[in-house]
């Protein structure tokens, strides 16, 4: 919701890639001046802190945007089928400032169970481990200066072998990291915010003791 001292004059979609949407909002600022604020919108994603005994199951992959190979938590997009039927948006319905009609609900309204379902699926597909137990930790907005993208962190345990199902653009190596050194390990360059957030949240909840 826009505060009373900000006014959105128009919202423009400039391009769609099939992966994300880019555009801008023309806003009247509190001092009366107008400015375009550019944004890129991505679907919400689940990030998985997967514990197997005294280790975390993580992945290593090359990230072309930063031209670096990264150690990360498994993660993936929340799909429509992950959202309970009564919480899905119907085509033709849009709310002010939300994603186009036919997509999921506003990202801030994605329920915890949708993140949990996405986390279980993505963990199995990326690592070959299916969790027997998943627990939603927290959802956060990412890079709020430019992105409309929300990530839900999920803790997964009771892992069992499963069949991997990588996408054609996924070249992922599964890596196990000892829990007692996990926080130090994920702080080594190059690292990313989603991975550090997930490990910190799990540690804060006492799940890495």
C-alpha cells in the first residue's frame, strides 16, 4: 500500500522475459516532484535449509549474472500448484500494484504451506533428497530497492533418497557442509543473501544445535 504522502501516477510494464517482468512506477514524491522508480518482478521462491544429521545439504553452481561459482542453499520458484486452491488468483482479477491477472496472489500473501511445498519439491529435484518434515521459518523481501521478489525460508529434515530432476539450465553439484562450521563456510566469497539469511534464521531458531 502506498502511504498518503506518495502518489502513484502510473505503472508501466516495459518488457516481459518469461522469467521476470520489468517496468516502472511513476510516483509523485512527498515534496511534490515526480520520479520513475524502476523495478523487476520475479515470482516468489522457496529457500531450503536442509539438515541431514550433522550436515547441511547444499548445492554449488555457476551463476552467470555475477560470473562466479557459488555455494548456496537449494531454492526454487513457488508454482501455482503449490498454493492451496482457495488462495490462488483467478484470471481477470488484479489488485492495485499487484502482478498481472492469472498469476499467484500478491507475493506478501503467499501462505507458508506454499513455500513448504515448493521447498520439498525443489530440494528433491536439485539434490536427490526428499524431506519427511518441513517447517516454514520466514518470508522476506529481497533487494527492495529494485526487486519485487519475496523469498520464503524453509527448514527440512528427515531426508530420504529421491530422484533428481534438474532443469536443462541447471548444472548443480550437491555439497555437504558440517553444521558446526556452516555459518563460517557460507560467509566465504562469493556468497549470497538468501544463503546467509537461511542459515542465520535456522541458527536463531535453535535448529542447528
